[in-house]
C-alpha cells in the first residue's frame, strides 16, 4: 500500500497527530501527554495499542475528535514477532507463561497454517482486552483469574506473510481490518501448529494513510512545537470521495437543509462525501436515497 505524504498544518488549532507510540506506554498515557503539551482537553485516539506495542497512534485534537470514528475503521498494517513453543495468559510477552511445548514445525507447515488465517476469519478476542462485560473491562477480570466466554468476531486478514524466521521465532507482516487482535492471531497460530505461541514484538506500521515512516516520536514533542506536527482535520478521511460544493449548496447545508447533488460526479456506491467550499473543508454528507444530509459539518 502506498502512503501519500500528509500536509502539516502551520496554524490550525485542531487536526490530527500521527504519533509513533513508544513501548511501555498505554494509549491513554499518550493522550494525557498530548493534552498537557497542547493545552487542550478535547483529545482522543483512534484505536488502542497495547503497552507492548509501538507505532502509529492517530490522535485527534479539538474538533478533529468528531472524525476519529472514520480513522478507526481504516485498514491496519502490523509487523509482529511470534515466539513459538510458549503460551502466555495475555498472549504476549507481558503475560505469565502457562505452557511450553516442543516446536517441530517446518517452513512448509508454517505456510500451510498461515493460509488458514488469510481472508475472512472468526476470531475470539483475548481475555486481556479492553472489551467490557457488564461495564467491566475483561482485562480486570483476567487479572482476578476469571475467564468468561467471548463472542467470536469476523475480521479480514488481507495480508499475512513471513518476513523472517529464526528458529522458533517468526516475524510476520499483517494487513487487517479494524478489530483484529494480533495477539489472538499469534495464539491461534501457535495452537494450530500444536506448539503454542505468543507475541514478543508488535509494531503498527500504518492506519489508513497514516504511516509510521512519517510519525514523530512522542519524545520530541514540546508545547512550543506540537502544533507544527498537526495534520489537517480532513487528513483522517482522505478515503472518502471529495465533492466541491457550490455557494447555493453550501448555504442550504449551513441552514441544516438536505440537498440533491450532481450524481454524475459521485460514484454510485458512495454513501459518505468529504465536501469542500472555496477549497476549505466543509464537512461530511450522508446519502439517504437520492438526498444528501449533513452528517458532520465544520463551518
């Protein structure tokens, strides 16, 4: 996947930050740091990374938080290292080892096993996750030694390739839909191979158009320079079709009216439009039948 360069905003007090999250911090820790550095309360992230993980954490500031849901739904790319032969309770190296088994897996057997996880699959989330049961995160129950049944989720693995193998350690590159748990993938792969496995390294390389290659380290951000790293508010929705409104259309939308648009310019399957007026981002419109309704406006 090619990643376009995103244009930094020089003056906007709102927008997105593409942060390279360091290992050992929670996603909430990063958000708290950004709040302090930017002097803003309205800050949120677009998809949790485990403390063990590094890489792309997209953070919305100000009114950009209204668009986080569209960033969260974008495809993800990860690189992970799986240690075969050991199973942990958290499915990663932060957990306790619960079993150790001999690894007798050829490269051919590994490839055959990986094939079972490509495409649409059902995946059961790990107990050590932020999914809530009766208002309580599962990881809190897991820490108490409690295990509950979790519903399988359908996810899509678009890319799953071996980048390197050194004995019992395998490095994988994974392209997947939102909601995919890489820890569960590693655990399930180990079980299918009959030896167990867990994640020892996890790095998120991309979320949609946001790439780790262009993500600044959290450590270099200061109150003085943080806004120079802001990306435009529309940088999180570049996957939506663009439509340029004329003055009459913009006027009607400002008054909360629904409008008809020139369908010749709009792809038939399009349900959401990224709109502009006089080359400035205007907002998102939603199709209902043949009519377009204001979904989220930024005027």
